[in-house]
C-alpha cells in the first residue's frame, strides 16, 4: 500500500520576474512524497507547480484540493498504471505531473532517477539563457551576464517595454554577435494585438531571430494559423497548448500548423501527456522543445530527464532553477549554457 504526503515551500525570486502578464516575486511549491508502507525509507518525489493566469488548475483553494486528493489516494491500492483512472490530468494537470513523477521515482528506488538515461549519468542538455523583462538597463545587464556565462542561445521576453526599446535591445545583441554565434529567441507571452502582430513580426525579423513564442494570445486558432502561414519569423506555440483536451490536440496542430511547439509538463498534464503532444507534432514534422514553468528543482529534474529520452538537437528552456534564492538544493548545475546532473552534489529532500 502506498502512502502520499506533501510539503509546502514559498519560493522567493531573486528579483521580480516580469512578463507581459505582470511581475512575480514568490510562488507556492508543493512537493509530493510517496512510499510503500513495507519500505518506508524508499521515497519518491514529485512537484506540483502552477502559474496564475496560465495553469488551468491554479485554484485559490489549491492546497485544500491537494489534501483531499491525497487523502483519497491513501485509501486506494493506487499504482502508476491506475493513476489515470483516479485523477483526470485534464482537470488537475499539475497534480498529475507530481504524482506521475513521484511514482516513477519510487519505481527506480527513490534516487531522483525518473528515467534511466544519459542526463542522470551526467550528460548535459543545452539550454537557453532567459532574459526577463525590466527596464532597458536591467535587460541589457542580463544579456551581458548570459553571454559572459557561455550561453549561445538567448531568449528575451518581449511585450512589456516600449516596443522600440525592445527592438534596440535586440539590435544591441546583433551588433555584438552574429546569428552564427548567438541563437536569439523571443517570447511575447501573447502580448501582441492581432491587428498589429504581423507588422511587429516583420520588424523583429530584421534581427535574425530563431523563433518567437506565442505572439498573440491563445485560443485564436484561425488568427494564429494566418500568422504562421505568412510569418517572417518561425512561430512556436506555448500557451496555445495549455488546457487543450486530448480529443482536440491533433485538430489544433493541423489548423494552426506552427513552426514549433513548446511543452511545459505541469501545464499540459504531465510527462506522458507531453509525449502525446510530441508524437502528434512529429507526425506533422513540427519540431519541439521542452521548457520548465518556473519549477523548483524536483520538477525541473523530472523535465530534464524526460527531455533526455529524446534526441537533444536544440537548446531547451531548463535554466529556471536559478531563479530562487531558497530553491531545494540539488545536483542540477548550470554551466557554459548547459544543464547537467552533478552526482557529487546532494539533494535536500
């Protein structure tokens, strides 16, 4: 019989993390632990992670709902195989991700080994250096720091500053580094109005961008399809995938036909749900990459190990563990634009 518990930590950002939806200074983190009552010293861990304004299960009474779910689970003969029968990933994607991860960890001996692959053995994954919104000086400082640390892929949040200032920041990067030296991604988080999006994409294209994430807000399939068919910059769907039920996923990809998709497991229903999106995308020859959704290190570890199950041929968005000054200590280490698992370092939990 399995027993599940949770612990809560309020994660504090090193700085106000601004997007086009506003600034975040802290967020709740709920870690799920699971053990078999016959082997209580072997514990699997998972992380519940939600984001206000994005997660479909970011409820004001989230902790109470989580307590209720775990109380019910603790009375059942639950296993990894029966998890989907008990908890609907389309209603509680973050909880499903946490339970799924905790059970996988437990099945591999409670060593934070979610999958047996190269990442856990120390093979790094290239990641993009994320530049958060702020005033021009703050963003320029971040860009310089990321470049100095060896990142060759930079992702810049856009949509909150004056657009002309954002263009100047991109111009600054391109004046110092060619597209061959630095891959440049931007993320609009849906900030562009439909009637101005194409003109902004044209102006952004002057800076040899790899891609732009979610230029307009999600749910506007026909408008997004029009942009994707005519865009001068490859478009990556991000928020567009959140809350889309399995029955409509293929239709969304066929309708919009994006150049890329980006997957956040805690927001789309977990690791197997992410695999479903990958399979559908690859049937349409749509490339993808993974990114965290501001997870602490337990969730980030699971996403990184999941990513390593596939051919890693591009940078992924897995550097957000450094955002918090009170994150859980872990072997996850960022160096020279990569994330790797340093087994000389210990887990806090």
